[in-house]
C-alpha cells in the first residue's frame, strides 16, 4: 500500500508531501495538482518498471516555472512484504543540452539499504544489497535509466524485486473529460 509520496520541483508541485490511507478521494478545483500527482506516479512507474529513460519521462519543461533549481526529487513509501519500503530519486536537468540524468536512486526496506546509486565524477556506480542487508555486487549503471528496472530476480534480492512488482501493480487511472458525454445509452440498475 502506498503510504507517502513526496515530489519537489515537478510542474506545480514544490516540496509537496502527501500521506495516504488505504482508501482516498482526491477532490479539488481545476489546476490544483491532482492530475500532476497522478502523472508523477505514472512516470515513476514507467521509470522503475519499464526502464524508460529519464529524458523520455522527465523533461526540463516539467520543472516548476517559478524556481531556478534544476533538480527534481521524488520519494515513495510503500508498506508491504512485512515492512516499509522507501524509494528516493533525484533527477538533474541540464537545460542547455536539453537532457536529464539521474543524480541518485535509492531503495530502503525498514531503513536498511537494498539499492544505492550515485553519480560520481561522470560515472554512476550502483551498490546492491542482499535481502540480509549484506553488501552485494557493485556495478556501473547507465545514468539515464533506473538501475532497479534492469535487475532480474535472484535468490538474494527478493525484497527488491517485491518492490518492483508492487510498483508494476499500480493502477493509475486518468479520466479524460473531453471523451465523456452527458448521455447514457441505456438505463443502469
């Protein structure tokens, strides 16, 4: 279950934090950020699960217009699998070159690291941690794609893969009012 989402510097969301319960209803006037919140969740899902690139998903035009800061940050907290997962992503936009890159991507389970990626002097090294939280392999990661998206299930990373599968199960529904009409074709019970 999604427990918390944090988004900073994405469209109209600045330092935005939302704690959710098992069932929520989002209501508000037009332009208050409801669609932006769901768009951010959809982009995170496509990044973590489908392996789409940062540049495909997070454009510099998505930065908040009234800030000069070029870093976007997102965090998710998900309860499940006997604990709480915390995912963190920071994206750096280089507007002159019209490209973006991951600055960091991290995943914890009950405050224990499962995955850690940081840009270090032009190269990004990812550190994996096993299910028992011991240090696993370190490998070079393409800074334009999620390091988690590329991982396959093994006997020692089941917690990390559980998180990836849970994100894949998110059902993000987006209502398109322009396709709605005011008439029903038949009576409903």
